[in-house]
């Protein structure tokens, strides 16, 4: 699968030739602040398959897992392109809104549902987790 996208101004582009590791919705408070809305729609891709063109700035913070999360964004327009959470080593979490063609995106899970805004009611069949999903072993 070819995944391609860009920031709002187009100075940062990315592509990956890989199947997504996951597609989901995140209701955590950090994602709400990052997006300026109720949740973030994300696509996890293998970091090794991701190619970036253009310079990105990085904002580092502790995520809900207690581990560092690096949010990478365009220094020109401010669009967040992806995050690199240490809780998911080897996975780049691309923002679905930056995809050139997001029509194929079908979230399979929702995380941090304990932080979901009470006025958000999303239909559909998805796994829902109060925080992070349990680790796979």
C-alpha cells in the first residue's frame, strides 16, 4: 500500500510503502490540544518504511504512557504530520488529515476514551479502550 500526504502549505511531504500497523482515534487531552478539536484520527506506519521530504520541528513531551512522545510538525504552517511515541517504538503515527487521500481510513479502535468529550458520540464497530490498549505479547 502507498501512503502519501503533506502539510497544509506543502513544504513537508511524506510517503510510505507499507500496510498500516493500525488506524484509530485518540481522545487523549494532548491530542485534543494538538488538533484543537475532540480527537485525533491516526494511522500507524512502520517508521522504517516512512520517507520524509522537508524540514520538521519537534515538540517533546511525556505521553499518557509515561514515555516520551515526539510530535513532528511543519515549521512554516504548523501542521502536525506525525508523532513518534516511545510507547510504540518503530511506529510513526501519521495524522489522517494530512493524507492526500484519506478516503480509505477506517478506524478500528478508540483509545483514551476516559478523556473523550461527553458531547462526542461516534457510531461504528470499534474496539474502545479507557486508556491505551493492552500490550500484545
